[in-house]
């Protein structure tokens, strides 16, 4: 309760023009409903392609050396999973482009599933 009273008192002491600084003007609203997303287009995202998974005990991990092979759960030829900021976004297949690995997207998770994964 005290925090709310303090916040209200601070807001009352601010000039009205300062309270709307940085907010779009009422006439700037996008009537198409598309929204202006330009301000988020430069946000960096981490994209991870998962080849497979495995579990191992610490003693087995410590015994790994150069040339050791770690067996993964996925079979060769199975689609890889592509994560954006840790959330499943798509599945795809490994390709080689200019001597570098790439991923061709074969299935993109539906927007409904992506929103559900955020909760």
C-alpha cells in the first residue's frame, strides 16, 4: 500500500508532458491493425539447431578424449530441431552451403503452438 501511495504522489508531482514522453501520439495509431514492428526488428535472437541428446554419468564424461564418439538419441536422417531463444520454432534437415553447414526448414511450428510454449 505504501508503495502505491508513493508512486501516486510521484506521478502527481510530474508535469503532464513528462508522463507521455516516448509514447506514440494518439493520431499515430495504426488503424490497419498490422502494428508497426520496426522497433523490434533489430533485437538479436539465439538460434540453436539440436542434432540430438544423450545422458551420461560424470565418470563417463571425464573419460572422453579426442576421437571419442558420443551417441545421440536421434537417428541419421531424422529432422533436426531449431530453437529460437530456447523455444522450438521449426524442424529441418542438414544441408551444406558454400562448405558450411546449414539447415533447410521443413516444418515450422504453428503460431498457436509457439504462443502456447511461451506460457
